[in-house]
C-alpha cells in the first residue's frame, strides 16, 4: 500500500517523499541510510551504538571530561553534551579535544551555539532546525554542518511539540510526533542536507513505540531510540527496556540512549544490557542466578555478591549461571558457558553442558573464578 505524508501546517515549505518499507518482522533489521558520527557508523548494517549524556555543567571542562571518560570505560560509544550558554559554547572545543569518544552538541533555539560547536569539532549536533529562527540562520547551521560532514539529530519530544501540531491533533499522538519530525527533515531537505537521524521520544512507552514504528515504516532515516525522562534508575530501566527493547526486537533502531536520573555510567550499563539481552552486542561477563525459593539450600545471595565483586571489570564474553535448586538447576546450568547447580552444601560444575566435577559450597566462588580465567571464547 502506498503511504503518503500528512498535510503539514508549516510556514516553511517542505518537500518530503515517503519511503515505502515492508512490514517488519522480529529479528529482521530495518534497512536505513548510514551516517558517520566521528567515525562511529550509525544505520545500515552498523552495530547499534550506545549513547549517554553528561550531567555536569559543560563550562566545567575537567568534570565533564572526567564523566565522559568514565562513560567510555563503561562501553559508551557516543556522548552528548549540552551547549546551553556562552560559557558552555566556549568550553566545547576543549571537551572535544580531550574526549576519547565522539561528542554531540545538544542545542536548543540558539544558532550561534550550534555554529560554535561545529567550529569546535563536535561529531554531531542535536538540533531541530525549525526552532532556531529565520531561513538565514537555518541555512548557516546546515551549511556549516554539511561542510564538515557532521550529521544532525532531529529530536522530537512529546512534551514540546509545536503549537499548531498540537492544535491539529488535540494532544501528543504518534502521528503528531511523526509530523513534527518530518517538518524538520523537510527543512533540511530544502537546504540540500540529508545526513539526519531522527528521535521521537516520549515518557509514554506505548506512544514512543508507535511513533518510532511510523517513522520506520515511512522513511529510511536512521533512528535514535529512547524513552525521554524515563525516571529513577529502577523505573527508568524498566521503561527503557520495554520501549527500546520492543523496537530493537522488531529490527527498528540504530543507536540508543537510556535516560535515567542517575550517572551516565549507569545509563550505559543499562543500554549495553538491553543490547546483550537481544544478542545485539558482544557479552562481557553475564551472571545468571535463579530467583530463589524455599528449595534453596546454599547461600546464593552471598555467592552472587562475591562473584559480582570479584568479576567486576573482567571483559570476557562468558555466560555464568549459578542455580541453587536441584529441580531446574541442572538443565539451566548446563546451558551456560560455566554453570553451577547446587544442592545441600554441594554443587555440580558444568562447562558448556558437560559435567566436570562436584564442589563444596565453600568452593563455588573460587571454582568459578578459575573457570573464568581458563575460559577461551569461540572464534
């Protein structure tokens, strides 16, 4: 069926043609155009990258760079930094210089900050072109970005839709988010600028999923996935896992950012885990344990706490399962690279499904550590 764009009430004429796409199936990656963010490829067949955003004052270069380096050590691929005032715009070049990963400038309304960020060497700009004023200002920013080969992320948020779009739809809907995004894409297209990424975020997970599906069905533009203002670590992790995970499972999404009221490192850890859960990223240590019940006959809580502490920082793609039950334990332990099925004071060690030996409860942690040290991933 041929898909057409809705009529846009936009003071700036746009000319955007929809791209016909098939219905997406679980496990089939959506085909998109590809852009480069400081050498990190997004879209096409590129691996799905993980992003975060610094929480420091951008003018504090040392603190901002320290936070970026911590995020990079946790596996972050791309970092976003707000450029919201004169001091931040003056600091961005030094931050870019010291950052080990590509830096994205987050810009709202001010085209001068966008231009200074581009001059400072950022790898991407997060900007809605229609929000920075006149055609001349828009042209200046898009021309500067195009000259330097810098993509732009058009970031639409259900909480800040244009008044005319809200009036038309009555309230934030998936079609409203899509329409807003395509308005800004059209502005870029009119200036001959096509290296764009889209995000259509919402605090409402169902709305966010529906909006991303619309963009995915109607365009070939790469997508930055996220649930905006997701909340505290516990709630935000759940909402992000459901929203981002659902879309990724459908083959939709090219880069992700988990938004949490927490440190950037935590956002990265959750993002990486979402990817690993869908086999979209290589694993480091993956610890699995049973939820426990009345059948538990070993100190599983103590064992897992010790393992988490002693295995922290080890980067081997190994899956470890520790089960404290003789009912489900043997089967689940045998499915891991290294498995333990424990009973009353004793356990069976499994290595890739093969029974290796019996160990005492007091030897479980040391035995697993020895196995991890010997483990060699399959090439």
